[in-house]
C-alpha cells in the first residue's frame, strides 16, 4: 500500500479551488505534497503556507502541464525535493474554452485537449514508472460531469473529460496486478472561481439544489488515495449532487 513515509504526492493545478483543497487534504493525511501551478505562483505559495502552518510539508512547483517536457520536470523536481518517489498523482489541472461546436476553433479545441487530457496521459505514464517498481501507487484523475452527460457549448471540454475517463479505466486494468489503482472523480457544479460566472438558475437542474464545495471533492480524492481504497480501481465517482443520476 502507498505509505506517506515512503513517497510523496503531486497535485496539478493546485493553486486554488479543487486542486488546493486536494493538496491540503493529502497533507493532512501525511503526504509530502507538490503543489503545481501554471501562472498563479502567489496562490500556490499560499497553499504551501497553509499546509506548513498545519504541520505538513509542501513545495510549489511551476509548470504548464501542457508542455511536452513538463511531466518529467515536475517529477524530477519533486522527487529531488523529498528524495522519494511520487506514489500519489492527482491529475487536476484543466482549462475550458467554451463555444458551440459550429464556431469552436481549432485553437480552442487543441488547448483544452492538450491541457485536460494529453497532459494527464503524460503525467500518468511518468508516474507509473516508479509506482510499478514500488508495486504501490494511486492515480486519481479529475474528470467532470460533462464527461458523463452532454452540456452545450463544451464539446472540447466534454471530449477531454470523457477521454480522461476512458484513460482511467484502461490504465486501471493494465496495472491492477501491481498494487497500483487508477480512478476518476467527476465533479458537477462546484463553487470555485471557474464557475463564478455560471448562471445561478442552473442550480435548478441539480437535484441537491446547491453547488458542491472543493472540500467535498477533496474528501473523495483522499479516500481513493488511501489504503482503504486498495480494491477500488477503474471507478468513476460522481460528486455532483445527483446531476448525472
């Protein structure tokens, strides 16, 4: 089983919102955490300060995960910082470039696919090297409810998030015998900066009639990264107030 004392955890896109909550939660569970950010260095440093103030260990790591070399650079930096392998990987980094399919441009399509799907593949591939050697590891991919049900104006985002679910299931069965689990969490409407401009009347479509919190998503991720989830792999856990039911 992955033990915090034997490794460290990397959370991509962790300077705010869901990623920040996951980083704080894993630190509370004893993991030494790499807090990845693309441009919000101040936000990442705040997350690191919060973790350290609570007695945990964390380091901010700047990199655009869409860059081809980012995965190797992030892993080398984090492994050097803590002299330990990455045994928990949370692929959380994501962007959106919304538009209806007839007017969605190639640039908007490629940017979302590169960041939300291709980057997760590269990071997963890199993580599995050490995890398979250790016969221990946890990978959790942050997908979305739109990977499970249609949402107009998000063909690129939905394709990326649905692809992430397929990647999760395939990788999971490939490495299941080696003590490594690969799962996905599919959040619905979560109260973050990314959803700040979403019309509030859309909450009427959510059976729970409220937005979720980053901490509620983080709680599910913490379970999937734990010893108790050792027999859970290839699963997609919806955290959406019943939206995809």
